[in-house]
C-alpha cells in the first residue's frame, strides 16, 4: 500500500481522513479493537485524477476457479473473470458474454458457441476455443474437485470447430445447459497460464479489472482492463476490495464514507438504511436460503425419524419473523423457491412438538440428544437461524450446541466435514442444478451426505425434461421427498441486501450474487 509522508508539522490528508473516520466510528460505537483495520483503510488516495471504487466484503482465500465457494469470491470473480453467459443489467437478463451466438440441435444434446474474437486475457494472450476446452477439462478434473465436477458431468466432450467456435457434446439432452455455464466457477481460464502456481496470487482472466496487488484475506487492488472486449467498460479506473470479517465494521466504514460498497447487509441494517440520507439500499429477490443440514452418514441423523422430528420442531412462520424480520417466503425443506416456475405448493411439515417427541422415542432418543451445530456467525441471518433453531428444538429434548466461527473459518475448516451446520445457499437460476450439486449421492457439495437412489432417479428425469409442465410435476415429487425424508430444514427464502454510498451510480446487484461492477460510475 502506497503512503505519503510529510516533513512539515501540518497533518496530511490521510491523517485527517483517518482522524475523521475514527471520530465517526467512535460516535457509532466501533470497538477500539478495530484500530488496525482503520490504519489499513485510511490512506491517501494516490489515484487523485482517476475514479476509484472501494468494496468491502467478508474474507475469501481461494480465488481460483473452479473450486472456490462463497458470496465474496463470486463478486471477486465477477471483476477478474468472465463466463460464456451471465446475468446483466437492471432486469438481470440472461445474456451471452464471451460468446456472440449459439445454436443447439433438436434434442439439446449438442450446443455450439461462436466466441467473440476480440477477447484477451490479462497476461496478453487472445482467448480462443483452446481456452474453453482447457477450462472444461479443469471442471472435470476430480483432483481439483469443486462444484463444476458435478455441473459438467453431463459433458461428453468439447471440441473446436476453428479458432473461435466450440461444440459441447453432451451425454444426454439438457435443455437447461446454459444455466450450468452461468455458475461463477464456470469462469473461463487461459490454457497457457499456470493457475496452480499463480491463481491465488496473480490471477489472470478476461474480466473488466486486472489485479495489481493481492494480500490474501486482506485486500485486492485492481485497475481497469484497457483491453476489455466491451467498448467503454469498465467505467471506473480503479477497484479495491477490502476484506473484513465483522459486518458491523463494514457498515461503519460505509457510513463514514471510507468505502463505497458493502456487498452484504443484514436484515436489521436493511431496516436502518431504508431511507438513509447517505446510503442507497438495494433489495434483490432470489432463492437465497439458510440450510440447516443433518449428516445422514452417522447417528443421530442417519435415522429418518430423527430428521422428521427436527422438521416438526420448527415453526416456520415464527422463524421467518425472528431470523429474517419477516422478509421472504417460508420454505418446505427443498431448495425450490416459491417464485420459481418449477415450484409447487405442497404445504410444509407440521409444527408439532408432540409428534417430534414420539418420533425421537421410536428412534431410541426418548431423552433427546446433544449435537454441535457449526455456523458462520458473521453471515446474517445464519446465527439468528441457529439461535432460533436452538430454542425450537429444546422442548423436544434436542440440545443444539452452537459453534459460531467466522465465515472464512467455517468454509475452510468445518464445512463438508461436520455432522450438523447451517450454510447459506446462494441463488441458482435452475433449482435442478443446485440439487445435483448439493443433494445427489456423492455430489461435491453434498454437505449432509444424503444418499437417496429415489432422489437421484428423479433428478435424472428432471434434468432432461424439456417440457416445463412435465418437469414441474417431477420437481413436485422431489419437493415431497425432501420434505418427508430429506436431510435439511430450509425454513425460508430471503432477499439479499447490498448497500452503496450515494456517490455510486449504475451498480447492478444480481440475484445469483455475481454483482456487476463494470458499469459503476463514481459521482
């Protein structure tokens, strides 16, 4: 980080900025423990003649596709990388990005993309069909793992037809194939770049911003990609991402004008910022949901009666009010959100402590049991969900012992390893893709270790069904199966809130969390 020193007795602008921020933070109740963070933030802007946008979010460590996870990394990816398709604009329309056109055969088992010919990677080489093939081979590499292994499992082979045309030959018809290419881990990489060595320190993509400085877990400084393939984009010259775990610290920095965007805003803060004179609040409806998962590979949750008992303990209406301030829609323990065209209203598990106790007794847990539940405590509303679950399970004799850790620690140390936890699952355009990723037997992100041949078969049917009405009937069966036997409590779906200073124009938050920073202008 570049700083300036003054030999005079006058305070530098950085000193004044820092003092002003500390004064504001003190008035707002910021703990003194955050002072090191303030020292990092309050540095004289060396881009005086250029525009700069500062974004604050929770830390992320791995920033190399295709094995990264979390909302923060999605946003970083949207700056550095591009995908073949993306959501774009205020209407969040699915549009082509790195491809200029596509076509399919009659049964949707072959997809051909004509690539744009003016795309360059940050290290200087032009993007061609060879890079698409290289990227897909990484998706399918089991040694790398990650969600794209499952998402790309249906791809038989990708071949080139000239320098700028690629053909995806699928193992079976897939009418929803475009949605798989929308995944943030589907970012296109260069075949001639060493991502294993440089991906997390000197990433190279085709995105609107190029990394100049990267301090893992602390900050990323980027400059405008002057070779970006869309004329006039990006609008800002410099982008800085600052990683801070504490959501309250993030918001204090925004209120004091020390950052321009906070990626994630909790429900309580959303109420505060609704009509704030200095802050713009954005509300994005999506399928985001907390997922209370129960490990099905070991006791006590390997017994379906225990899972059913847990479901009967949850008063979903009260949960929505307590943990989400009433925002959103009640869930039925499947990841199919009520605003999806594939959703069927099949009702919800009945709230009945009496039934829960009876099921627990039948399963041999008449006196209940203790269980550790791991939660990213700085990711609203997950801690509130955990605390509410704790109170709702107690009357049935289930003692939920909450193990709260920061989001980065949760994903690095506990997620996919523990028997019980609460994960935030971000929006997916197609719920079938999410279930293939999180619930299919052996899937990369099957956190509950759920193993249901019946579900696998239904997902197979839904994945190839092009008729939406028929697909909806299959999905209704899946909803019922998951509500009655499934490994999760999905109590509600909720909107995402993000906030900016009034100086930020043309910021487009997306329901899939890959917010678009390319059009931002700083007033």
